[in-house]
């Protein structure tokens, strides 16, 4: 069973908006983290080519969400920079959880446990 094309576009837009919002919220605690870039980073996540009613599609979607969250949160910082690492981990965790919740795909949610 495949997801309707309009629903897929909406899902990608929701994920993009959610990841941008997470980056913006994180900017308040991280100082110049996204400020230097002129605002929040928007990351789109493609979903139109996946069938989220199958485990394989759900797994690929989760990998895409994780990669998008990493980009939206500024990429993994040097592990020696503990304050940035803490911000990054929190930002990424919130971005992934929010994206999965908004996507509302049970198999994707099951993938993150």
C-alpha cells in the first residue's frame, strides 16, 4: 500500500518545517550557531519514493530523518567542544523525535524504539 502523493508532499513539508523550527529553537541556546547563517536552516526530507507501510521504507525514512536532523543542527561538532556537543545532541534528538511524531507513520516510529 503506497502513500497518496499529496500526503507525501505534505509529509516532506512538515518534516522540513519541523527541522527548521528545531534549528531555530536551538539557536537561542547556542548563540551564533545558526545566527551566522542568517536564520534557521531548512532541511527537506524526501518521502515520495518510499512506502512507509513496509519496514524497508520506514527504515530508509528514519535514516533520512537522522541525516536531515544532523544537517539542521549544524553537523556533529568536534567532540572536544563539550558545550557544542551537548547542544548538537539535544537538537538532533528533538528534531528526530519531532519529525517522526509529525510524520505519523507507525513503522517509522517503531524503528526508533
